[in-house]
């Protein structure tokens, strides 16, 4: 057995994912795909072997994961047999498999690897092949994992050309986000965060500044003690096209701002459709992956975090809200703030020694935040992977666990070419009630259908979109 070869230290964002794992909340995105044609174990094995050659990080582990300076190391003993699992006789659907694997999954061995896994649910006479790809977030972000799946499917469909594809084999490690993207926060932003995270919690309650109260706070439960809940929404390909057309005709050029605006409306309904103003925040992970910066297609973490603040009431104009979201996402100030949020991870106190529990400063900081949390933020995070390229897929969906110190509701979005847009929702039980979650799902379906049918007028406000779900007790 060959000893792992040390390569480079983890960057702050990679450490964030690692430390979440060490405190018991591993961030492992899961993508489930149903190809149009059957997948053989041999074809899958050959594809995985090729990917191991192309992307060195896929062969890596973190031998000293609990060390104050954790590093990537190459485990050259890893092979396709360590990564592939086969399940025979499965009759579960894409949505059912996604729920099973995203809420309870076999942990990865950080110290020897691999940190990614492919499960082949072999076809039967009555069921198709389904692939389940799980990738630890320290290894790759959501877009990278989607690209990894896309490349895996291409290699399954057509074996690589030894000459033409040899240039795709890389020997270098991907750089860190922090070394390639300017994620330095502004001084004003940094001071505000440091005060909020480090100084204000030490002050007596009677002089501590009151934080901005967003729905669904105040919390009724400790999120870290609660199980993850799951729901699934499917929007047909024809409705997706209609949504895009409706948005474009009203100055919203892409789908994502419309998804957030529809989510705000559904959250407002879930909150009891109050006439008075209610504060909500929507977060969007934004991909910073660029080949000209040396970022590989399938590995590494290159994400910033955009946050949009909204004040919602019965008079909120729907289309103006969607345009406001689109403008915020595209603005230089919005992008700079999104990058600065990631840059703040470098300021987590992390001395060169572990504590009596063997924890580094990262784990101490994150564990305290998780266990003492008294409010969640944002109200919703929408992680939109966009389109899985290629016409060889019938359906694709993805999910990731709800982090107990993160958003109240986690929405994960992806679509296949000419296929449905699949949306998964994850939340911690009790952070929002089952009734509120059900109302959100039903309202979101309603508003998506209404927008697709072009029945939400240009000047429509929340109060006249006219959804009448069963009455629930209002809670603000």
C-alpha cells in the first residue's frame, strides 16, 4: 500500500466543508440521473478510470483532516472499484433515490478516500438504469459535480480516444478560490461581520443590538437536533419554456430571478399572507468557475454567495420584485458582496494547535455557531445548477443536506435538455412547520403555473395573485 503524497493545503472554503463534516454535518451534494440507455458496469468502470486520470483531485484524500493545517494528498491506490457500487433489483424512482441518498448516506473516509462515489442501480426488465453521484463538497462544488456527471455520461456513451483525449489528462491540482478570485471583503462589510459574529454575542443582552428579524425567526427548535425533511417539485419542459418567455417579456432575462421571486411569494403565503411587511432574505450561490483562471471543469470549489434582502407584503409588485432580484444578481456591487462573504471564511480564528477535544479553530467556531443558533438566515437559498448538457438523459435531479446553521429552506434546481426542471427542497424539521412547508410547495406550484400561463399581469401584486390554500395559523 502506497502512502498518500502530500500536495497542498486546503483553502478556507475547502476547510469550511471539511469542518462541517468533522462536527457531524457533512456537505455532500447528490445528483441522480436516469440515462436514456442502459448503463453497463464495464462502461461505467472505464469511464471512472478515465476521470481518475483527468482530474488529480478525484484521487485525493485528507490524511490529517483534524490538523490545524489540513492538506490534500494523492492516494494512488484508489481505483474504480473503490468508487463504484452496484445495486441490483432496485425499483425506486429518481425522486425516491434522491431522497434516500441525500438525507442518509454512507460517510466518506476523509483520511484515505475516495471522496466521491457512483452507485449504479442496474436495469431490470421493467426499470431503467439510474446513476447516483455523490461528491464531498470539499472536493467540488455543485456546478463542478454537475460537470463531472456530464463528463461521466459522455465517457459511458463513447470511450475516450487515446490520442485526441490525452490532452485532457492533467497532473496539476486545482487552485483554491481564494488564490484565483478576489474574495477580499470591503472594510465596512468585514467590520460589520466581525462585530455581529464575534463582538455582539459577548455583550449583555440589554445592550446587544437587535438583529434584523427575518422569517421564519424566532426559532421554535434547535435545527441541529432535528432530522432533514424533503420535498420534490417537477416543472414540465413546456412550462419551463413558458416561464422563460414570460420573464423575458417583462425584463427578466434568465430563469433564476423568477425562481426567487416565485419563492418569495410562496414564502409570504407560507407565513400567512400578512398585510404588514415581513422581512425575508434569499441566497444564491454563484459560480466563479473560469477556465482562464486555471479552474478545472469538474473539481475544486469556486463559488460566491449572493444575498438579496426583501420586505414583502400584500402590496409587493411581483414583476418589479423579479426585476429587482435580476438587477441585484448582475450588479458589480452584488457580485463584490457575494465574493466578500466567501472571503470572510479566512477570518475564522484558527490557532496552530487543537483544543482538548482535538478540534481546530474552524470546528470550534462552527460547532458553537450550530449549537447556540437562535435565528436562521437566509429564509431560502436557491442553488441552481442550470442545464445538464447532452441529449442522452431522461431525467436528472439533485439535493444537498440542509445545514443547521444555514438557510431555513434549501432549494436545489437542475434540468436536462428537453426534460423537466426538477426542484428539491430540504429543511430541518420544525424550523418551518410541516404545514408551512406544504403551503410553500403548493403555492410555488400555483405561482409557477400561473406565470407559465401568463396570467400574472404586469402590475400584479401579491394580494391579487389569488391563491387560496387551506387556512393555517399565521406565524411571523
